[in-house]
């Protein structure tokens, strides 16, 4: 099936689903998913709140519509999928029925963007919604862990693409929430092009586009801003919270560890609330400045995504870098692995 035909079919499917009342869902056959595995051993706080049933890799894959769901990824509710007829690779994300139309509406609102994975297909069953996105070549979290840290040139190229995706979403009234390195995936085998995978946790803004105040507390512990950790139900800026998470991401890409980390959640949150972090002397002044523009304790002092794109550190970082020579890429990887990096991205946050 050509991409043009597949895209047209997906657009028709999306329009139909968005127009369909929530209480009149199609009576589809329930997906054959195996029961969830035993507890992973994480504390109750660190385990996913709603772990997905994961197919057992020793058994045949589950089938959802024309797709075969194979092993799950490290991200909850996400699977590698293969179309039974075309053998094309996809990424499948599982959503609950409640509120799924708002999540799918975000794809329609933001349209097509080179740094955001586009919706390919949707399958609705009696109790779940299966969203199919393009296949990928790994995520940024795993990449940074394998490299320990990235040099500024490569980090600039990749972060510019992450920032482009966030700026596009913010400009269209979409607050991403739960932003982290794992949500950005490589769309090419040389790992030079990034795209945001999935819009599962978004909030769609309605009415005044400048009113982005939220009240719920949602996000990965290492990436949440201090304003989300205050007592009470005070509102906060969704866009500014996303910017803080981007600051944590860039810090981690360049330094090889989180700016705030601790194995105990209470101690971690205390560090985040203080907002005090250190930067190594070998980091360039422009890079230090950009991180400081995002990791500001006061949300109103953080730059907007559109403003960050004009920062001098990103001036020489093209959003696209398809023509990087593979040999140069491999040599750069080997050099970074030889560097003495005693701090790496902690493994205790893998499931978030």
C-alpha cells in the first residue's frame, strides 16, 4: 500500500472517529492480549499507574485488526506492530476509551510536521483504542544512556528538532505534559532525525489560546517542574511546565545525568523545589545560558519555545541533518564511549 493511500485512509478514519459520539462506539472484537506479567520489583511509586497487558514474547503475537502486536517496548502501553498483509512496521500505543477523541483531535489540530510522528491508523475495540504510528529506530533516552553524553554539536542538532516539535504544538494550543527524552524517537537508522512519538498525555486548549493554566499534576518525577510540587491545587502554566521538562532533557543530553536526582521521591522533589543545579566548567557559555533559560524556578521567567529557537546556541543547529556520513557518526559514538563519564542517566526511571 502506498503512503499516499495509507495517509488518505487514516485521515478518513480520524475524521470518522472524531465525529462519533463516545456512547456509540463500534462493537469490535476485543483484542486478544495476554495478562500482565508479575510486578517488576519497583516501588509502588515508581511503577506505572496503569501498566499495560504485555504480550508474552514466547507466545504468538496478539492481533488487533490487520496488525500483529509483538513485544512491548520499555514504555507502558506501547508495542511494536506489523501489518499482517504489507509487513510494514508500526508503533502501537494503547489508549483507554474515555477521552480518546480529544487525544486524536490533537493530530488533526497540529497537522503534518516533520518532527512529530503522524497518525497512521486507529483500531477501536470494546475497551481500548489502538493508535498506530510509524516505526522508529530507538528513543533518545536509550541513546543518551548508551553514549553517556552527547557533544554539543550533535546535541544541538537533535535538541533543535525536539524544540521545533514542542514549539509547533504550543503554537497550535496543544500542551504536551509528561515531556521526556523517551518521547522522542529516531526516524532514520543513522539516528540523525528525531520526531515526537504520540500525543497521549496532551491537553487541548480551547477559547483563549494564551490561557494555558492547568491544575492537575502529571509527569515523570525527574522532569516535573517545581510549580507542580507545590501544596494545594494552584494552577500553573502548561507551556512553562513543558519548557522546564525540555531543560531537563537538554541538561541530560549534555551532562549525562539528570540535574535533580535521588532514589527517594521525597528527596528528589525537595531538590526540584529548590531549583538549584550545577553545570560543569567545560560546558560552553551559550549552552549554559540556554539551559538556564529553561530551568528557571519561576515559570514566568522561562523563555517560550518560539523564543528558545532564536537562541545563539541553536543558530548553527539545523533542524534536519539527513546527510550525516555514517562513518563519522560511528567514530563520534566511539569517541564518546571512551570519555570518562562516571555519571549516566539513572536506570531507575526507565519505566516512566
